[in-house]
C-alpha cells in the first residue's frame, strides 16, 4: 500500500520547525529531506528515520528498528502517536541533522 500525500503534507508541517522540509516520490514511496539532507523515508504511511547516534539517544526506550521496505537496512520507526507532538518531532530532527551527510552536489 502506497503512502498517501496527506501523510507527507502532515509530516512536513509538523517538522517545519526543524528547517526546510521537503519530500520527493521515489520508487512508489517518499523520501523526506531537511535542508536538503535525507532524513527519513515514508513507506506505507509509516515514518522511518535515518539512524544516528543522536536519534538513538533521543528516542531512548521508545526506539524501534524496522526495515522501510523488504530488503532495506534498518531505520528507526517513529510511531504515529508521536507525530502529533510537533516539539518532540522537531527536536528529533534537529538532533539528527548534524550527523547526516551533506547533500551531494548536483551534476551539471
């Protein structure tokens, strides 16, 4: 089941306090970006955050790892009940951002 556009729009709004949030459809699902950095995948209306040490510390006991799609590496699965807490979600994204690689320059 593919993710619904409303899910992406909601997450984009909820995360907007962490920076410029964008998303792009890829392979039937979506990749989310903050300030151009890949931060998460949204697959089957579930949010899968890229794993970092800072995110692991932020999530603490609520940490759950799962593949975003069959055969993928493990991501941090962010439960839907956490999406409504905008401050918590933005804090998670801000904590994660410094450990993520800068976007690669686009080829001319």
